[in-house]
C-alpha cells in the first residue's frame, strides 16, 4: 500500500469547515483513498473513500486531485464532536488490511 | 446493537499471566481483523481471518500471541506470559470481502494493562 503524509495536528473553529490534507504521491491506479477517524477511547470509524472522483456523504466530502497524488477531507460544519484523530489510508479496497499512520489530530474549538 | 463487540473492555493483569480477548464481528461479515494500538500511535495490524482461515500474520505477532476463529464467527486473541510491553488497546474489526469499498468496522477495543 502507498504511504500517506498528514500534518500532525490542526485546529478548527466550531461551525467552520475543517479541511484536512493528505499526500499520497506514490498511489497506484487501483488504490483507493480512505479516511477514518478515531474519537478518544473509541475504535476507528469509517468516514469516506474514493478512487478518482470527488465523493460526498452525510459526514464529509473527499476531494482528490486530478493526478491523485493528494486529497482533502472536508467537514463542512465542524462541531466539538468532530474532535478526533483523522487517518488517511491508501489501499486497494480488497486488500487484506489497512495500514494506519499517526494521522492528524483535529481540535475543534468554540 | 449489531456492531462489532469486544470483551472484556478492560483487563489488568500481572506480568507472566495469560489473557484472552474475544471479538464478535458483524454477523454477515466473513473477514475479521485484529489490531494493536499504543498511546499516540495509529492501530497496527496483527492478523486477519477470512471465515475460519487465518490468512495473514504480522511480524508483530510473536509466538506468545495466538488468534483463532474456530467456526468463522467469533474470534479470540490469547497472549501468553504477558509482558509490560503488551500493554495496549487491542482492536477487532470486521468486513465483508468483496463488498464495494471494503471498509472495516471496528469494535470499541479491549484495553490491556500489564503490571
């Protein structure tokens, strides 16, 4: 699986959009970009994934650059409950496992 | 609740003792994964099963660790002769092989403290 690079931490004001970047310059053509988050003392939670096109669901939007070497997870209206560690993972989707890095710690403040 | 459940949620043991964790996956999921997570780090893959077959084991899984999934449903992870370095959160996840996206559904984890 390709390696990803994320900033270690970010802050966001409540109600504002949180934009979390991820670099995955060695991504292969058959690899998806996955985002998970982990709220303190809980197991990781799936957020969204995409291959080439931008994706949106009830939780977030995923913007993937045309060359697929980077992506951005957007939480459109961050709340205090979005405070968590966000993991960007690249995987074939049918792979045997996901390889987590250290993620981005997002702190949402009042 | 039909999510992944893990038991016990917390375990405190003395060095040298054996411990066993249980994971009940989402019922229709045929893949089951074990991860370990230490403070400040992301989850690290340990092993995974497809049905009852253990298909991959990480080098992190020393001889003191053994995982089983006897009937392709629940799984157990046993640690023998625990060491203080085994203190961590042990996470179980399940997924449905072949499903589009293949996302993993995680349990709340079992936290092990070895004194």
